[in-house]
C-alpha cells in the first residue's frame, strides 16, 4: 500500500430521517479520499471519489435500511489510482440505519383549543427515499407500527408537563378551559435501546383564554368610558346652565327701570 499517506480518523455517521452523512478528519493535503460502503449482503458502493472534502452523503448507498454497513475511507493519489496496490484506508464503526437514524421534527399542521379540548394535527417527517411514483416516503412508511409520538403539554407559564402517546396523526386531550396551553411533539421508537427519542417539534401555544380576557378587558374599557362620559356630562351641564342663568340675571339688572 501507501503507508506514507495519512488515513482518516474520527469517522462518524450522522443520520436524520435516513439522510445519512459520513464525516471524518483530517483535511487532505496532496492526496484525496474515496469512500467505499460495504454491506453485509449488498455490493460495495463507491461514493465521493477523489474528494478533498471530509464528509460524504451516502444516503443512496445505505438504502436497505435494515442492513448493517461499514465505511472504508481510502487515502489515494491520482498516480496510484491505476495501481494494483491497495491504498491505505480507515474503517468506520458499524451502522444500521433502521436502528440508528434519528427521527426528525414532526410538522404541526393545525391545533385548536375549544373549551376543555386541545386538538393537535401533525405530519410525519419525510425521508429522502421515494416511492415508484416519485413521492417521498415518510418515517412512518419505514417504521410502521414501530413508531409512536408523544405530545408534551403544559399550562402557559407553568413548568408542570403532561404527556399523551399516539400512533395516529392527531392528539385530543382534556385541558382546563380557563388557561392557555403550550405543547410540542416528539417521535419515539419504543423498540430501541438507544436513540429512542426523536427531535422535538417547535413549541406552540394556544391563545383562547388570552383572547377571552382581552374581550373582557375591552368590555370593561367601554363601560369605564361610558361612565366617564356620563360623569363629565353631569358635571358640565349644570355648570353651563348656572352660568347662563347668572348672565341672564346680570343682563336684567343692567336694564333701565320703566
């Protein structure tokens, strides 16, 4: 081989919703890297041939998500590409997409709080893989019944959380109708020992109780304004009448006697 060429170190797999990136170090100088993906039953796939980058998107090379893969990162030079000698290489840890990819953030599509019921509708994260018709597979299409979601919710400005679990795309939970609630959703793979919890969705809050309070305040302001106007009228009108009477009396006193 070429023992004078450095080999890759710190090789890591990063995978979210089955989009899988291989990363390593160091940055090459005077040589290149080529990535080989070796599966237990599949043919070896070469990716990122003669690259000077230290990462490689290997998503399409690990499409059989239940297979276990290793990556060989070869250190090569253009002069040695046609040589029969095997270039020096480093080997990654094993990687099984089905067991190790992280479930990404669910997309919350709609939510309502009506009375004492909080309803949340969300969508599964999509993967880079497609059906024959070109539409993207979701993580549910791959994990099926091995995927569930948790809704974490709490009263606005409170730290006490409650949780509900669902395998559908909706949540419907009982809440206190006099309070606003905040919540987020997280995918879970119960069968896993590691990487069980997915990424958390954005945190959203309802505003039903706050809107009711705002309407109540508006009514109070209207009542206060009406009372204030009435007080002003009651204070001003008698003064005006009294002033007019004084002026009329003064005018009569100035008139000459017949």
